[in-house]
C-alpha cells in the first residue's frame, strides 16, 4: 500500500481535519489516503462501502495504516437505519421499539452490543442515537427513528443508549440538535421549519439532549432546521445562537459538534456546501459531515479551500477553525484509548428486544397460521436516511416458517384491488409502514378488510392508525428482527 508523506501547512491541516467525507467503493481510494496524510482526520462510511464485517474490518485497517488515530464514522442507528447490515436488515430493533418496551437497561444492552460489533469492525464514531421527540405524527424523516413522543421517555432512553454505546468504546453522536421531531419536511429535500415557542423547544426538544450531555455523549449532530424562536435567520447548523449560545452555553456541552450531511438540500439548495461549511464552523460546529451524495476528492478540495479562503479573508477566525480541529483530535484521542467493558448481554439481545416490542391486537383470536399465506406489502417511498436498498417486512421470514408463502409488493390507489387479485384463495397478511401518513395505504386495507375480514395486518412503522384486522401486529420498526418477531407470532412459533 502507498504511504503518503505528511507535508501540509497548519492551516491546511486544520481545514482538512474538520471534514468528514465519504467515498465510493469497498477499499480506500488513493485520494483519501493522501488526504489522511495531509491532515484529514475523519472518514464517513455508508452502505455502499460495506459488504461484510470482515471486509469492513479490512477497510478500517487500511485507513489506520495511513493514520492510526483516524475517526471512522458510520450512520448505524439499528432498526430501519442500518449500514452495517444494509443488505439484510438490522439485527437490532430501532429506537421506537426500545421506547415502546421502556426498559432502559435493555436499551443500554442493545446499544452496547451494537457498539461491540462496530468496534470489532474498526468503527469508532456512530452518528447515533436519534434524540428527536417525535411530536409530529406526520414527520416524514424521523418516525420510528425516535424513541417516542414523550420527552421524558426519549431523554432516559437517549442517555441509556449513549452509555451503552460508549461503554463499548464507540463514541456516540446524539442527533439532530436541537430536535427534528416536530417537522413535516425532510431536510434531505428542503429546509424544515419549526414554529414552536422558545419555551416549548427548551422543554420538549432539548430534554433528551440535556440527558445526553449529562450522560457524556462525545459528539452531537446539528439539524438543518429553522426554528425562528431560537434564530429567525439561519438554520441550526449555521446558527451561532443555537450551536454556541444554546448548546455550548446553556447546556454546557464541551464535546464535538458535527453537522448533518452538508449535501442535503436544506443547506446545499439554499447556501451551497462551501458557503454552508464556512458558516457552520463560524457558528460553532467542529466537523463537517459530507459524503452521503458527494464522495470524491474534488468535494474535499473545494471545502478545504473554502475554509482556507474564509480564514484569509477574515470571515472565519483562524482561532475558531483551530479550536474546531482540536476538538476533532481530542475525540480521536478518546476513541484510541477508550475503556471498553465486556459484553453485558447475549448476542441475540436484538431479537429478544424485537419480540418484547411486538404488540398484538386481536379481533378474532383464531389459530396461528398453519397454511402458507399471501403477503401483500404496501410499500411507501423510503426516506433518504433509511434508503430503499434495505429489505423490510415479514415475507422472507414467513416463507422460511411456512414454505409455499407467496408475496407481492404494491403501491398506489389500486393497491388493494391488485393485492386481492394476486392473493387468490390464500389468507392475506397485509404489511404496512406508517399507514397514518399514506391515504392510499389506508384505502388498500379498506378493500382487503371488506373482502377478507380475516386479513392479518402488520404495521411496521409508527402505529398511529386505528388497529384493525383479525390480528393486528405493531412491530414499532422495520428491522429484520422486527419482521422475524412478527412472523414467529403469526406462525405460532
């Protein structure tokens, strides 16, 4: 492997140090290794970079051969948002399932086991947990990524998650500050706005972040949201009143502040990533996350140069950039020496949690299925954080438990009629995800339940809609283990 000499000047090193870029491929490209030698201190991994734990371990070893203290970050929330198991679905239920159980020890155990697996692969910074209070049921991007709608519940589970993850030697990055739960717009596509009063934001949204700070979270991720009661002019990621006055000042937070992905349209479509990155560092952010959609050396060069030019023009104080870079190095030092506790729970703790989170409502108890059913999956468009490449549902598990099970995927206004035609004489298992947000999905269930009252309904999103069907199962998430728990129940396992 090529080893590159370290030769960048201090300003260039600091400008590179505050960047957290992604890249394409399952091995590190030469440009990335070169930037690590110049001062780049962080790398972000996504599903496109991972095929197996062994491959991921080899990739992180390749990065550390160039820079032994590199921060290797990943967006591994468990549940619906997984990168480690992007092709199979997660072995861990997500936050909403853990909140439904409301056992903080279990949440801590799940986070610890997840951290243990990440650490074994060489990952030392996890962009998790989501501490957002899902107060808006129509939220298109948070939903089951949240522990729930009660600030106190979200706070205690956020703290437990941070503690569990960091006890495995992986830094937690609590997100999305100051809270993304009351939005109706996905910041991947546009700039959301929360018009709650300052007192509501402080009492509701900030409660979980206070708990995370008290639990010692090593990083906090900012949200690309505009909250006029906190700052009428700029979104939180670019706001000095939010990041410095509120998070640093009022909450007393001293760790690393990471931005959400700067290529998201909420920033890229309004300020541009170069200008946005300068404003974010000036506002108090320490690390610029970029790479979900932009993953090349040209992007890194543009952002580096934008920061350097801003320092030279006087727009960005050099001391602020140096402080941000030092916070990145401080976290890198912590991850290199972080104490790790031994495993505190069995390796199947994720499946155990998914089974406990399962909520069954019967209108006609009947008997468990003994004959193969027809599984009709009513599939909405996945949000960007979840991605559409990760499998979800109960079909694969029912095929395993009841060989001969047939399946189909449907969407749109005629979904119910199409599913009914395809099902034929088989009993129907209808799988939905956030029925309350999709009128076409509710209409499809109306058609099925009118014609087939014995239909089994499995809700794998937030169970906000009325429970209906001969059997209604709420899994509180669409992780693979949630589908397994539901299939076991249907088949009487």
